[in-house]
C-alpha cells in the first residue's frame, strides 16, 4: 500500500500559541525505541520547522508514523509516544484533536488508516498507559471527548470548491468517513444529528446548481456514513423515540417546509433509492456512481436483515 503523504501545513498559522511542550530533542530521545526511523520523511527530523508549534509537530510525527501502512507502532505505543510531547502531566487534549482532525481530512476515505485513527482516539481515553502516565482526571478526560464531539459535529460541514482548501471536496468526503468510523467504534453514545443531517442535505436536495465536483462530493460523503456506520444508523431508524430533541433533523424535501421529527423507515428507503438513482445516472462521476451503488446495496441488505416481526 502506498505511503500516506500527510502534513500539518494548515496549522502553521497556529504556531504562536502559548502551550507548553517538552523540548524536541527530549521528545525524540523518549520515543526512539518505538519510532527509531521516520521512513516516510525524506530526511530525519532534527528540529521543529519554522512556523509550527512544537506540540503540533511532535504529535504529528507520531500520528504520521502510526498511520503509515508499514508501521509497526501499536495503538497503545502511539498513545504513549504522543504523551511524551507534554511536560509532566499537563496534557493538552485540544492539541491532539486539532492534529487528528487535520490528518483525518487528508487520509483517503477507503484507506485502513481511517479506522486506525479512530481506534487511537478510543485508546487515548481508555488505555492503562494513559491512565497511569497521562495524569488526566475524570474531568479532563470528559473534556477531551466533549471537545472531540463538538468538533465532529461542525454544523458548517459541507463540500466546497477547491479554492476553499479547508473544505475541499476530497477533504469533506474523507472527514465524513472519519466521523462514521468514530461513531462506529463506540467512543460516544449513539447520536444521529451530524450523520443524518449530512444524509438529508446530500440526498434530499438535488444540488443542480453545484459544480459536478461538489455534487459528487455530497453523495460520496453521505455514502461514507452507510459504508462504515450503516448498521448503527439503522438502529436509530428502528428506535427514533430514543433520539433526544437535538438529534432530530429537519426535512429538506423539495416543496416541504423545514420541520423536526422522528426518522421513519420510509426515509431510509428514500435515501437508498436516491443512491440507486445516482448509481444509474452518468452525469455523475464513475467513482461516485460506484460508491453510491455500494451504499444502496448495503442499505437494502440492512433493511431486509434487521427488520423482524415482533
């Protein structure tokens, strides 16, 4: 599998943040037994590049080694190495999340490292090593996952033109795949607001005025939620009464007023049919049609397999 080409160039303008970090030389010394060589770099790191904050760069180095296909770094060892970037017990979970989400948007949606990244976040809060060495109390741990949850539910998440690098089409699709993997791994209680909102906006609007690239990205992004978290989402469809008010999403059907309400089985069927429609429409790109077909097939299988007479 091809080596991932990852960067944190987008975080360069955050380099002046007043955050404590261990010295770079101490950090490299502490992790050398776990990460002896940075094979994915053209030259071994010797200093933090100008314009980057030391914390971001040190965390980035560990993430990048861990996420490479040929990496031998285990999830628990990756957690330990990340903690080496912080002095004493002063762990800045915000810095970890910032780097993590930036990389999530760069990893192709179909790459196994999307799931590796989600597992690392699960382990970050639950591993024995973190509990023994990280020094987080329950309040700090809760804040870590609360911050992660808020960042994952970005209400402005949508594909845009390539001229807007923060939300380019590829980054949008990759990011939604990461959201789906995080939800599937069980870091949070089941919630529907973000995934079902994306499905609704992507499939219940036609996006005829969008560029072909953005229109395809809406469908590809929605499909990620089915590919990686379809069964979990269907459980929410089966039990809409379990959704809290904030999880109920508006309808975007053309001609219907915007309203909040439960998620009916008919809506699942509507989305499946919309994926099938895209799969057979040659005005969409080949990749989009192929992934839409996969999503429709999965939705149909889940619907037929998970409905029981009671």
